[in-house]
C-alpha cells in the first residue's frame, strides 16, 4: 500500500476524483521536466507527486461551479 494514504492527504473539501486527477497532472509535469532536462527517473513520478501533495508543496484548486451540477438554478 502506498504511503501516505488517501485519507491522510485528503482535506474535507477535496473529492477523491480531484486528488487523483491532480496527482496525475503533477506526475505528468514531473515526467516531462525530467525528459526535458535529460535526467533519469529515480522513483516513479506518481510517488513523487503523492509525496509532494502530502507535504503541501502544491494544492488542488477545484472550480466550485463544477462541483455539483444539481445546485445550478434554472
């Protein structure tokens, strides 16, 4: 099992989906940066992204308008 777990990373306002998408996007950035700088991977980009999120080196910002489509008024 990966450490830290999702319950340790998640704040009360973040959905699991947004955390997965945020980690995937950050992992892609890490991978692209390493390729651009011609460096080799020492550990998996996803693990690095999860560790950075747990250390609060980056944050996930959700658009409140996308959070609940049923809350829109007609």
